C-alpha cells in the first residue's frame, strides 16, 4: 500500500518553486517598505528645499503621500504576481517588475498632480496644465531607485533560494539515512525468522518497507500519528534483536489528530537512544517517549539511560560527536519547517539523557 500523501495547503500550492522576489505581502516586508519610502520622501524633501535650513513640512507631506502610494501599490502588484514571476526567466521577471513600478509611478504622478493642482485650479476658474518636467523627474528618480531596490530584493531572494535548496538537500540526506548496521541486523533477523516464524518475518519485512518508504518520500510535514506509527515500526524491529533488554514506555497525551511534524524526526532520536544508550548497557534499559500538547505548541520528550564513562575516552568522544551531529541535523530540520518558533535541547544528568522538542502547532 503506498504511503499516504500529505495535502498541500492553498498557500503552499501557490508558492513558486524558485521565487524571483521575496514575499512583499507579509507585515515585516510592508513595514520595511513603508520605512524606506518615508526615508526616501525625507531625502527628496531636503533636496527640494535646498537643505535643512529651508525644510518644508508641507512639501514633505505631499512627497510622502505620493511616494508611499507608489511603493505600496507596486508592492501589492508584485506580491500578486509573485507566482507568475517565479515561472518566468530572470530577465523577463526583472523587466516586468521594473516596467510595473515605472507604470505605477507615471499613473500615480499624473493622478497626484490632478488631485493637488487640477481640482483647485478648476474651482478657481484657472486652466490646469500638467507639469511634464515634474513627471519626467519622478520617472527618472523611480527608474534609478526602483532598479537599485529591485536588484537588492532579487539578490536577497536568490540567496534565500540557495539556502533553502541546501537546507532541503540536508533534510533529504538526513531523512534518507538509515544506518547500515540497522539494515544488516534487520535482514539477519528476517532470515532467521523465515524458517521458524514466517508470520513474524513477514511483519518485520512490512515494518522495514514502511521505514524505507518514508525515508525515500519527499521531506515534508506529516501527521504526528503517522510519525508515531513509523517510530513503533522501528522499535518493533529493534525489539526482535534486543529482546527484553529494550523496554519502551509510551506516554502519549491527548493531541489534535491534524497536528503535523517533519517526517522521520522521532525515529533518528529513538535510534540514537538505542545505539548510544540501551545497546551498550549489559542489562539494557528503558526508553521513555512523552508526547503532549497545549494550546500553543507540541511537546515531545525522549529519555534513555547511558553508560557513564570517562569523558576523555575515545569511545565517549566519538559517541558524543555522533549524537551531537544527529541532534544538530534535526534542529536544522525543525528550523527549516518552523523557523525560530521550534526548539530542540538536550540534557544528560545522573545517567539519563533527555531530548526536548517544542514546535508550534501545524495543522
């Protein structure tokens, strides 16, 4: 049976694969654009007033209104066209963005002249004529500044695209990684069970296929229930190898069935708990997995015993480095999906290693 596919939200479906410009619709981008526009209006006012000693507040108000409208209308249009721009070549997208800003500058400059000067002159009986030099002046200023700003936004987005591509590659590499020793041990267990317990061997093959299917799938968010099921499949395979040495305590609280987390996020943590904690201990140990949810976030806590050895021993340093690398990789995956809202931390006290994961609710 094929693995269930996670449906994309409408926002994800409309997100271009390689955006040409950043998303100019979010609140942070709008705030920065308004701030840049006001600084530009201040600069133009100082230039038009021949210095600060002749600064004209009325002129600042008029220039601010015009500049803000041009910036905001251009940002809204570029935001609405973001998916289309992402499908064009960079030259086509850049040309379209540049022409769009100049077009808004021309239209709003004409409209601004007519509102500020035309309406007043008509009521006074004077004949209004457009100041074409003022229109040309606005277009030249917009051509220079919009070219610089669009170039900056383009380079910023290309850097972000590159970072996202590298992050996705690391996520894929981590998700696809299943330790060779686990695969060999699973195959040996299956081979030994075929003649003595074929039903169990068949179940182990199904569990192993589920894990490989998940590791080969696209790195994305999946329902928490699905991730817990994959983790149980892995533990059932390891249980055959370790027997009574491996004990698992599931403490699953109530959670919303639609909550999603990155796929194969728990399995590497449980694998580390067995590989670095339970397996080296002669009598084995117990792994505790706690899952709980409140109104704002999902909490996952995994704890396992570990062998207390000298810190300067070679095996201890190798184990610590490998475990730290796995935790760093999962931390990067959480950051890639949730940003700074997700946290991963760990502690080692009194022979118990504990991993804490906190991530925002995603449905």
